[in-house]
């Protein structure tokens, strides 16, 4: 085991070096007159970014009713991630990816745009807002002084661009943009970084990829304003307090919040079943999550009559055959149970009513301690930005 760790350590150092170069030298794009918030994490796998993005979207929509809220997501595993698209309620999860479509269904009043290159995707659908770019030397000067090959390949790198604002109405410019899973997206400047940390395993084994599951060093909390400890409970509260002290040594200005999930019932297309009534049910749990343990534990604690678990790779694309195979193995009166993220993909499949009636999902509601403090802080920070 130690030999394996020694073998991977140089690759971990190489990853950190390449990550540093990407963050240090990648061109940083700025949205004109828009407040940008990134929601992300330090580790690979699921830490609850999508539920927090949904919560944040609802919160900001309530505070800033006159401003447009726009969520930019990569659209991971979506077929439209390269060209980009606006997510609609009737969009296909195959095109959008599961998480962007789930966000849109939960917060239909916000605009959700997917695209691997998020800055370009935004201006593809808001072309009238794109600033005019000029350079500190005129094109005539550049063409006169440098060779054609140099002009073509390097002029935008070596000449400082000047962004000129168009004559656009102020209310059209003032937008709040949320970068879903955007903490490591270095191509866009942001005004506020929110970081999610798993209360059970805040930094894994402390090493970066591939030796551990850290995306970057914990010194990255220097860039953060708020840390949300997800899956917070009495059992892991001591562990959380230890890491709060570690993070404060790196960034004394940090504010901490605890995030937990409120679970009340499961549902299918026709009915809801309270969680306390699941102890008489036979259940097959299935999911395609980066971290399925929290979902599985929440049902296991209810002590159902029978519990079978089936795990698929994160962002797995379900097919009709996949679901029919699960259904085929069910006992009498046994039900299939998945997450909302899984269910959003399954609904788009060609399944009959009888099969769909056997599939339930577990809705979750985010609960954050000190919610009034968070709301007050965001209102103050964002209002001050738009007053400038």
C-alpha cells in the first residue's frame, strides 16, 4: 500500500503544478455589470452543490425580484455541452445533463444555460450584452508593425483589450449569475465564492488527485467567503469544529454555515408515502451519484422490511432496458426508489404507466442554520455592488 502511495505522489505533485499554471495564466473573463457567485467544492464526488444552487436561486429570486437570475452550468455528460443551450422545462436530460434540468424544474423562474465554455455560452444567448473589444494599439498600427503570422496568433495575448460598454439599459445589464460547480472554473472572474465541505470527510486523505480526492490544496479557502458544511449532524459536529479552526488559520474572514437535508416523504407520479411508513415496505434503492452513501443511509435508518441497493456510475444515462431489468427482479409489492436527480432522467424514458408507478423518488429540502444572517449578508453585498 505504501509503495502504491509513493508511486502516485509524483503525479499528485504534477497535478498541483498544472492546476497552478491553469489558474495563474488562464485568461479571466468578466461579465459586464453582473454579480457573479460560484458554488463549488474542494473534493471530487458529490457534496450537495446542486441542492445549494437551487436553494440559493430561490433565495436570491425572493430578495432581488427586479433582477434576472442566471445559472451557468457545464451540463456534464449532456450532448449539448459543447455548443451550449438554454434549458427549458421540456428539455431532454440527454442534451442538458441531469443536474441543469433538475435545477430548472425546481426553480423555473431562473434562466439555466449550459455550456463547457460558460462565458461564451452566456453571450451566445445574450449577444446584445457582449461588450465591444478594442485594443490599446489600433489594428492599423498592429498590421504595420508586425508580421501576418504574429498578428494572427498573438495580438490578442500581447495587446491589452479595452472593453467598451454599449448603450444598454441598466436593468438589462444588472444580472446575478451563479456558476454551478464553478470554484475551479478559472476562466470567469467572480465576486463571491461559496464552498461546500462534506462534514463526514472534509478533505479526504488530504492529498490531491490522483493520490487523494482533493481538486486543489486546502489553501484555496483563501478565495472563499462562506463555507457550508454539508450533511451536518450531531455525530460529525466535533469533526466540523476541528476543521473550522484549520480553515480559519488560512482565512480568518471565513463565515461558516451548516447544511442539512429535510426529508419527509417519497413520491411517484400519483402518491406520496411518509418516511415513517417505509418500515413496512420492500425497497430497491438505486442511484447514479458521486457519493451515494448519504442517500442510502437516510433510507437504511428507517429500517424497511427489505432493502436492496444498486449503484450506477455518477451521471449514468439510464435506458429503458436498465429500468425494466430492475423491475423484473422486484418481489411482490416491492418498490424502486431513487433520487430526484435520477428520476429526472427516468421520466424521459419510454416507460409504461405500470412501470412508472413502481418508481419513487426522494425529494430533499435544504436546511441551513443562520439563514437570516446569510440572507442579510447576500442582500447587503449584492446591493452595494450594484450601487457602484
